[in-house]
C-alpha cells in the first residue's frame, strides 16, 4: 500500500532563524556534527545516532539546518524511511539539500519510489535542482521504469529554474543512457550524445561505458564502436561492453578481434565472449573458448559455466557435460553459496541429452527449486517419451505450490500426445485458465496431435475449424499436426485436403510438401509423390538435409547418408562392413523363438 507523505510545507519568506546560544554555537555544533558524521560513516544509527540526536535536542540545535540535514541522512540508513521522514518534517527551515537528502532516501527502494516522485513534485521550484533530477532519474532507470525516466529528462529540459540551455552533467548522461539501454531507445540516446558533444562536456570513462552499452542494446553497434574508439583510456568494463555489443549484433569475428586487443582478458570478458558464441549458435566455438580459458588459468564465472553447459545441451554432448559437472563438484562451484542457475543448467543438459536418471538424481539433491527446475524435469520426461513420469512431476509441481507456465503446459500436453492420453490432455488444456494462462496456438497444436495419434481425425478436424475464433489465424501448427496424423494412419483423402490448406497458409514451408510426398509414397502412389516433388522444384523449395551424429571422446561427429567427408571415412565404413558381416552370421535372435510359437 502506498504511504502518502504528510503535506510538505512550502518554504516561507526567508528570514534568519533564531540563532542558538553562543556557547552552543561555539562548542556544540562541531561536536554534534562530528558525532553525526561518525555515526553515518560507521552505520551506527542505534548507538552513536541516538546520542547525536539527543545532543542535538539538548543543545537546542534542532533548528540548525546543516545538522538537521545530516540527521535525516543518518536515519536514511535504517531499513524503514519513517525516521528520516519524521526528521525531515521537524526541520523548521528546509533548503535544497534537505529535500535532496530525503529524495535520495525514498528513491533507493522500489516500494518508496512513488513517495519519492510525490516529494519531487511537491518540492518548491527553487529547491528542485539538477541533483534532484539526477536522483529520481537514476532510481527510475535502475528500477525498470525507463519510459518515465525519459519523460523526466524531457521535463528537465523545460525546467527554467535551472537556467538557460540544457542543464545536464555526467550523472544525467549515465542515467539516461541506462534508461535507453533498458528499452533499446535509439533516438533519445543519440540526442543526448549530440548534446554532450555540443556542450563540450568531457567524456568520462563511466559515461563512455554506459553509452557503449546503450548503443549496443539499441542495435547501433557501429555508434558504440565510435564511442569506444574516441575514449583514450579504457577500463575492463569498456572492453567487455564492446565485446558484448558485437555478440548481440551477431558479429562474432569482431567480438574476437576486440577480445584479442584487450590488454588483460579477465573472467568477465571471457564470459561475455563464451556466452555470445553459445547464444548465437556457435556451440563448438563456445566450448573451445571455455577450454582455452581454463588452460590460461582463468577461474570461470557461474555464467560461463552455464553457457558451457548450454552448449553441451544443444550439441547433445552428455559426456562433455558430465566432465563439466565433475569439474563443478571438484571446485565446489555453485554449492556454497547455492547457485540455482548452475543447477538448472545441469538439469537442462541432462534432460536434453536424454540422461533422465542423472537429471532425477540431481533434481532431488537440489536444496532449492524454482519454476525453471520443475519445467526442465516436466519437459525432459515429455521429450524422452516418459509421459507418465512427466504428468506425475507436473502434479508434484502443483502440490509444491509452484505456478506453472506456458512452457510447463506445452510439455505436459506433448507428453499426453506421445502417451495416448487424450482425455488427460483435454483436462490439462482446460485447466490452463484456472492458472491464469490463456492457451496459445502451440498448446492447441499439441492437443490436436494427441487426437490425431489416437486416430480421432474427425474430432481433430472439427476442433481446428473452431480455432480461429479463439487464437486468430495462427493455426498452421495445428493443421501440420493433423497432416502428421494423416501420415501415421494413411488417410490420403484428408491429407490432400489439409495439405492444400497448408500450401496456401505457408507457401514457403518445404516440410509440408515433403510430408505429403511421403504419404503418397507410403501408399504406393508414386506418380503423385513425384508430382509433389516436381511442384517443390518449380517453387524453388528444397528439403532440409537430415543428418546423424555420434559423440566419441567428448567430440561430436556429424554425417549424412553415404557421407565420405570424414577424415577416417574408409576406416569407418570398413568397420561398418565387419559389423554387418557379424550380424548376418548371428542372424535374427527372434527367428527361432517365432518357430517355437
């Protein structure tokens, strides 16, 4: 609940306050001020702070503005701002520093930020200065209220009490750049940069770092590089921001160039480069960089480990993932204190690599679990064909009081589809609204897939026809699921009808043509299959080449049918031939069993 500040008195006509006694002014002011500063610097509010406040009252110096301002600053160290607010309102004469001290106190916490904005608006116009604006601007930018921060900058430009021209300093620039970075706002960022250049303001390292980061997140990586090049002295943040900017722009070669130019590659820069490669689909390169980092004796950050585990998950390298798990255990990383990000990355790796036994063991040992942990297990069981376990884990998740997400329900619906649990799937789909979630196109597609796999093609067709009224035109996934069901059950007539609809809905999706061609081929209708392939050729569509892979000694080897590109292809095919010979000699182990039946 928002706490409304008491009405703030507007400054009366300035008149000199009644001065304290000469003895108090000569002796007590330095003594009280020293005591207040010691309490503030040491954070000792309860002992020194109370003593200072008592001395302030005892010496009748409560009307001394400097001392009372420091008292407000002292009470701002407490968890609650109530004492600071009370001290502020006890001030008989408030100057701009009085307001700014309380403004800084209220701006530190998200819960009291509305009170800070209320105080800012209630301040006398001549008490509101650039420090006031910077205090609120910084708080808004760091509490994800970027739009309000940019509106405040516009208000700052119109505030005539600050004098002619645009009154900004380096703190304004940093806060505004932070706000622009949060929402990728390009135009206000460039306007602010132009104002800095026109004013002749010196570009400090902190300003440059914030602007490089903001330009990168706004998609203006070349502007970020210009700022980077104009800075004569760079720190680690400058280098890392530029590396991250190139990674975000998918310019990994330039990111590596900047990294190699860096005089001292610290663990944060390594993390930025590794994460950038992993997030841009260069998983092999990410793992090579991680190994190189360890070889150079750099201690990995938790985020670099998460990226390396993510690369193993995407590549399906369970052996490499287990090696990383062992390294994490040996070095006691993420255990004290507990790091849930590392554990979730390990869970995701084991689930995506199909090692559900290891995933379950890790999951049950986790001291804390969030919704990502539960989603990984529900999804892992679902994708590995363990539908019953996926549903059981989903029930445990609900019992534990964890709120499911759209990802959770998609995994459960997929599990129902692959396990033939159509009625359970319908109940799960209908229960989404009970958890405040609206089913999306992919959820309906999963349920339709369940109907199709269960040979309920007519029900699936009727269900799809009603979908546009629920989710709009985005039904391609549902029709695709029905086409897949037609392939399973050999329903050519319905397949032709569904395929024609999909060709109009997704004319550039070659997979739909391939699916229909395979349905014709399975039914022995070779002329129709060739006709569909010819239609693909006319439209310039090509089938994505499928490939297989195998992990050997923590390395992934990829190959396609009749592939001879591997450097040891001759030896591989020779061994394959020997295995086939052994299989022919051994024969079918079930052959004699069938004879006995």
